[in-house]
């Protein structure tokens, strides 16, 4: 069967996928956000994840032949042309750290309204084991009137996009694939293999594929939480965590994880999905949730440690000016999802500090909308700061004149271990 693919959700995951598939198949890139579709139609991408040259080529191919290539739409009726749907919408958590399935269930409802016999729906959004069959499939069946594994089929291939990473890009990573029947698993596997350079790993079923995704990031979260706990201990001992890691790292099997803020769309979210499923089955996942608790405490530790250092330097806390460098959840990337830098700012402001946040990568509109924080457009060279917290190691900050502010009496706290050591008053 000739595949016409609809990619549902054109964010960090969906857009690169739509572009690559568009080089070999007819692809409809669909998003309910009209402004996002209009942006892409102009050949722009605020996430900076798109291969813009490839996107233009795929769109030109469609405009020329109509047989393969890429088009964008926010009109649900255009989805009727597809026979393969790939869901790449966000799967966040709510204020109580429970999975928020509204986006993925909404996408399932939209697909169900256009679903036809023999169509395949593939999910890439991160979920807990069993979510596709237990939560999404019933929506597809109810909305379409079709029967799962008789009239339509499903697959699961967890996304592995790493925002800002220009080395481990979509076509160069190895992806996990799975299907709701052995035959469909083969179809899904072949589909992804057609665009990947390093192949796939075909999981025995969709639950295994779903669990693998949650485990990938939960493992990393737990490892970082151990290093963050080490940082809390080293602070009390009065030694430098990084010195300890370098010394321990001389052993051949030591893994050099580093302490730090844990935000973003995966590592700070996925463990809650795994924990949710475990609790639903009557098991209390102590290691996963204790790791989450440690990582969620680090922003407050950084703020409180900075305040203590300011007091030691005889700075008045109330009304003190503090500059935070970076608000995105990682370096050289505009992604601000679940950033913990905002928690540092909140804690400082609770003590009466006046906080300036500067980030040349972040969107001021997004930060204002999501967190209620105003970014400064530029750093006033004549403004005096009582403290500077270097939160994100953007390339622009590697040449920042920390010495100037240190000479003026500012306390400098280095979260990412990139500030010259002789200028630092505290670091993780």
C-alpha cells in the first residue's frame, strides 16, 4: 500500500519527522495552532529544530508532483487523505504531577473522526506502559465506529529528539518500533527504517516500547538525583562536588553524571508517567519518586545558598539586585519547558530580591506567558548586581565578563561549572 502520512503536532518532535518522511512520502503536517502552521508555511521555525533546507525541498516536491513531499494544515478535513497517522503531541503532567493525557486523547479524537478501514495510527508521545491500548484506542474506536485490530491498527515508536542536539538528530539515532499485530509491527518497522541511517529495534509489543521510553529518562533522572544529593552532602562537608567527581572518575567504571537543574520535556516528566502506572498497579515506586524529590529541591538550594553567600559578603538581601544568566532548560536551545530556573527566581523574589533574567536564546513572549517573568533584552553594563547566578551554559555566556562583577563585589554562583573557578563563590 502506498503510504500517505499525517504527522499530528508540529513541535520539537513532529516537525523533523514530517520533514524526513516528506522526502519519500506524501506527508501532511497537521497542527491545531494556526499561527504555528503559518510560521512553517513562511519557512520559519522558532524551535530551531527544523532542517529548513530539507523542509523547503519537501514542500517544493509536493508543489511540483503532489505525489510525495510535505504540506502543512490546521484543517482536520485534510487528514482524510492519509492512511497512516503519527501522533507527536506533548504529554505533560498537571500541577499534581499526574499525567495530563488531554493532548494525546484530543489528537486521538481528531484522528478517529477521519479514520478509515486499514489505517494505522502510530504514537510517538511519551506515555506509561499500556496507555496506547487502554486510553487512546478506546477513543479511536468510539469516535470512528471501527474495531481495533480488525478495521484499524496501531503502532508505538517513542520519540528520541534531543532539543539543541545537532549530532544525534532524527535520522542518525536508532528508534524503537512496535505494532499492535506482528504484521503491523513489520510495517511500522519498515516505515521508520526507510528514513533512518542506523536502523531500528523492533520491540515485542507496544507496552514494551512504551515502558522503554519511560525507563530511558527515569534512569537518567535517578542518576542525576544521586549527584544532586552528593552536592548537598558536599556542601555540608565543605568540599567541591566537582573535585569529588573528578577523583571518583579515575575508576574505570565510574559514570560521570553531574549535578544540576533537571527540567525539560522528558527527564523531569517521564518518571511521573512510570510512577503513575506503578501506583495504579499497587506498587509504590520509592527510588523513582525520591529521585524526583531531590531534583525538585535543587532550585531552592541554589537560591538559598546564594542568599547565604550574599549575607557573608555583607550584602543587604531585601532590594538586592540579582542577575540570572539563562532560563532555558539546557544550553544553546530555546526550549523553556519545565525550566527550573524560574523556581530560583521565585525563591529570591520571596526574600525581596530584584531579579533580572537574561537569555539570548529564549522567547520573551513564551517566558512571560508560561511563567509570568519578564526577560531583560540586554544587560545594562552600568547596573550593579549583588549576585549573579550562571544557570545555563549558552555559548554567549562563556565570554561573559564575570571578573568585572566580581571586582564590584558580586557573589557568583555557578550552576553549570563553566565560570573560571577563581571567580566563583559557590557551585554545584
